[in-house]
């Protein structure tokens, strides 16, 4: 057979033909031109990005009959032998199958002999990370001080598995994955050369599934050509590769926005019925949501999505209908599902449950906005204001009726008319107003005051009790105290009112703070003592704190 797969037929034979690794080509060009070629190189990167190809090009450049030259002629005997893999002095070794210490010892023995015809003896070891620990150790001394005219070139897809002792003896080059557009351009050139008719959408799909690997993309192209012949129609790539097209993904996202759970499950069933891989479908959904996010937040989304020009209009329309936090939640749900599907024996069920979770995604709301809304809507508790208390004396008949004035006579009544003498209901209602006013002045302060309790309020002093020192420390900051005083002045009309903070939440009723004895103290009352509360008062306070009602 004369047929060669595209990956071999279109393998670069000169540095100028190498795609996407300009930084490495420039370094090697300069090293050859200045006669500063190292004795050991390590090429790392994902599959199909040109590591082994670059190693062969370097061997050709060093051994070319016109060289060493930055650009091999590819016409001389040495270049042709290296290109065909039959050169005696350029040996390619598979590290996966020659990974023992015995093979490395044989290699070291052969290194001592001079070259047969070429200028340099080059050893290209592919998948070097597969060597055993003993093999690496056996190679160390020779790698550090090789004989003259010997050059090592290592290639690996897993740089992390290479020992540090090997890395320190090599010049390391990291090969980048090829861009989407670079792969498309190369595939288009191949199709034009071979007279293959293919639409741009099909090229995009093949390049996307190549995942940055030119060899993978070229293999997929050969597979599609074998299926379709010289004319590749838009749906052929999806049929051959078992992937879901962009139109199906757009329809799926529309159903998510409409929260059509039944429709989404029906689409999943159709994907399975057409023999598509759910893992690929989930991966494509994740990428589609990423594209929606770029379209939502990036000013140059058209540039970032340059390889997907056929669907930009659809992405723009759909991105408008989603919030960024919705897209982030959807991305997290699908990413987690993809990882779980790889380890599960029931991937379809896992994916269906993830799809149903997508219908429950809602935009998030800022906590500050919610707190502010609650503070504006918050009013006196129904249990404290709207529920009428039982008539005094009816449910509890053990004690005499409570006195008409709740505040002990020894305390001065509050001067403003909006602070009536009835102790509990007025003080609680006023505290709600003070807290709301403080929250309006300084939003975080209203949140802090939600965690404290009013324990005393009279004409001269307000006392607040806190459950922990941290919350109390936040409130007692100077700026918060000033805001609280301003709120008290707005509600009570008493800017000179003293504010005292203390630790320890108490469920006792709010009492007036005792004042020092003076000439205005009522006669017959011992200074410093509190007025005793009746059982009716205690029952009222218990109902205020715990809620409920009294039954006979």
C-alpha cells in the first residue's frame, strides 16, 4: 500500500514547517548558529504537539551535509536516512519497552564507539518517564559527562515523573498545545491538497476534538474521509465521532433556561438512542457553558472564541438570558457529574440527576441586599403586639392585680411622648424602631443589633446585652456607637442618652435602670432596690419571650 496516514504524510521535515512551537524553534536555531548545542535535551508536552518531530529535525540539522545548520536541507543522504529512520548514528528508542537497567547498560556500552558516518551520534528516547528508577540511576553519570559527539534527546508526556537528577542535567523545553485556529488551518491545507470538500463547521468540530493535538486531529480527519469520501457533509463528523452538534447543545441550554425537566430528559434519551457518548456530551455542555460565560463577561469574546465563528450569534442571544452566577453553578454541577460518571457503573443515571439539578439553578442574591430588605420589612413581633393578653387576674388568680403603672415610681418616666409609661410593650416597640433606624444609618450595625437584647431603657440610659464578646466589640466601635446614638436621638429625642453594653443574654423583662438617690427619689422607697414584679407581670414577660398563650 502506498497510502500514508495524514500524521505521517504531513510530518514537518524542516523547522520552518513546525507549527505552534516558535519559542523552541528560535532557541534551537540560535544554539546551532552560535555553536552552543547542549549534550542533553528534554522535550515535554501533551501528545501530538511535535516533540519527536523536533528531535528528528534537530538530529537532521546537526548531521546535515551542509551543517550544522539551523535549517536542514532535507535532500542530502544524512537527512534522508534520518527522515526514513534508517540512520545508524541516529537511534530512536522506545522508553516504554526498553525501560530496564539492562537496556540502559547496553546503551552506555555502545555510546563509547565513534559515529559511522554522521557528525553526531544522537539518541532519541521517547516516553523517558517509563524508565525504572534503577535505569535512571544507571544513566546519570553518562548523561552528565557523555563522550564527545554524543547528544541525548528525551521526550515525555509526563514531566512530573522525571527525577530531579535527570532534569538538572538537561535543557528542558515545554511544548505548548496547538491552538484551535492552528489546527483548523492545517486541516484546511490538507483538505485543499487532497481535493477534499469540507465545510467550516466540520473543520471546527474535528479541531475541537483534537484537543490541542495535531496528530489526533489529523487521525480524526482520516476517519471522517474514510466515512464520507471526497465530500464531507455537516452531519458526518457528528455521526463518525459520536459527538453532539452545536445545534443540539443550544437547544439543550434553551430547555435549561425554560426549566423544562421533561424536555431535558427526552433530549438525553435521544442522545443515547443515537449512540452518542454521554461523557462527550457532558464535556461539550461544560465547554458550551464556558463559552456563554466568556460571551457574558469578556469584552473581546469574539477574539477568544475565534474558532467558533459559526455559533457566535446563538451564544450572544443565550448569554443575555443568564446571570453569571447561574452559569457558574451550572458549570460546577456538570463538572462534578463528569468526574463521577468516569468512576460510576451508572453514568446515565448520574447524568440525568445532574440535568435535573440544572433546572433548580437560580440567580444568587447579595446578602447585604437581603439583610437591608429584612430590616426595612421588620416590625414588632406579632406575639408581642397583636396577640391580646388575657385579662388580668383571669388565668392567674394567685396574685393581686398588677399595679396600673408598670415602671417603678422611683424611676423617672421618659420625657418624650413616644415613650409611654407602660414598661414592656413601649420599650420593645421603641427598640425595634431604634434598631431599624440604626440599620438605615449604617447597614452592618443593624445586623449586629439583631444579635443583642435590650435589658434596660429609661430617660437617662439604654443597656444592651450581647451573647459574645465579638459582636459586642463590633458594636462598641466609635463609629457604630455614634450611629446608634443618632438612631436613639431620631426615635427618642434624647441625644444625651447613655448607652451601656454588657455580655450575657438575659430573658428577664426590660427594666428601668436604677438612678442614684437624689432629692427627686420617691419617699418610702429604699434607694438601689428594684420594685418587685407581680406574677401577672412575670407571666406577661414569659409570653413575650417564648410566645404562646395561657390556658386555664
